């Protein structure tokens, strides 16, 4: 949250880049082919979805945006070496809380205070589609209510691109770990992908398809997004269920208290020590004093 993004290799300890964006960053998503394209997308409180390409390896650098100044006097003259490039892809819709690259690498989804957004990335584009790189094509509004207006920036969404192959795999215990770039290339030419989003008591399943599958009249879109499933008001349903359980539990406890506890006190009165003062049944609220007199139990009040 200090505005710095650090990307470090697990293989090469010298392959480290540190970049200062000048404002808090709450979400970062690396390209599936980061090893070759050095690309990642980030966002945070400023509401800017920033695309970063390149950067100085083994040194700290500042983002080339208005929020952060160049590093040093040489950097201000453009002589600071390969500092990388930054580009704002989208802004103006509140804080960004989550960013996810699709399994194929073709799409990038992110969530801000206004809803769920999806855009086409630069990966697996044909020559005729080059102009559509980083083009936004999908938008799903968040529910409109007073609670959502107050909590949209507080609730943390959960976004997952569904791996249908692993769900249908018979032997789920066998897990194969593939290189991210290899998996991205294998999935690059596959069909639709599905996005699962859980946010503030609402769940969406969004189907993302290539534009040529749903092409219509006019300008051809690079892709399209369609909501296939939407579950709403899960919080209120859960609260209602818990309320019913608590109500039923309260009825059971009340029944036990008013029907069985007086009988238990009554039995305890009969078998207890005769020199002990015992409270009688709750219904009569009588104080019993048992005394031992020549082998007989004598009491001032009846246990009934």
C-alpha cells in the first residue's frame, strides 16, 4: 500500500524490479508471459488501471505518470536508462480492488467501485486484430442500493477464471504444474472462458467469447461478455436462515426450561440431603427446608 510494486524472480535472484507509482497500489497482475514481455497491470486507490512494460532490473525506478516524479536529475532528462513505460488503460470509476489475467492470457478482468470490467490483452492477437489490444469490451454494473453505495469500496471481491478442464478431470488428485507461458499458448486458440466473481453477497458467472462468434452488423467487436448466472442477496438469505435457526433453538430452550427444569428440581428435592435448603419448582417458587427427624423427612412445604 506504499505505492511500490516489486517483481522478483524465484530462479534468478538478480532479476528484481522495483517501481514506485506514488500512490497506494492494492492489486497487481503479471502477464502469463511476463518472462518474455515484462508486462503487468496494477491499480489502487487512485482508480487508474496502469499497464507497465519493462523496467530497470536490479534498481528502483519511478512510474512515468503524473503521480510520481522521475528518479534523480538524469531521469528528468530521460537519461536514466531503461526505466520502462507506463500507460493508463482506464480510470475515473473509483478504487480498483482486484485484477485477474485470464488463463489463456487473452483477457484481463478488474473490479472497481462501479462494477466488473473486462478488456482484451495484447496476447494471441492476429495481425488484423492488433488495433484491439487493450480494448475494453465488457462491463457489469454492481447492484444499485444504499448499502452498495456505502460498501462498494469496502467489500473485497473474489475473482477467479474457471478451469473447466480440472473440474471435469476424473482423477482430481493428479495435479500437473505447467509453465504459465506454455499454458497460455495452449489455451490461446480455445473457445469461451468463464469468469467467477463473488462480491458483497452477489455471485456472477460471466462467459467471455471471441467477437467473431457473436459478430453482428456494423463494427466487429474483438470479444463479448455475457452473464450466464447471477445469485443475489446471499447475505440477506444467510441472515434469514440464521434467524430461523436461532428462533427454533429459542423455542426448544424455552420448552426445556418451563417443562423439564421444574421436574428436575422436584426430583432433586426428594433425593437431596435433608439438612439442605432447596429451591422448589420454578412454577411455585417455594423454599423447602428438609430436616431429618427419626429417619423420616419432614418439610415445612410440599414439593408439589
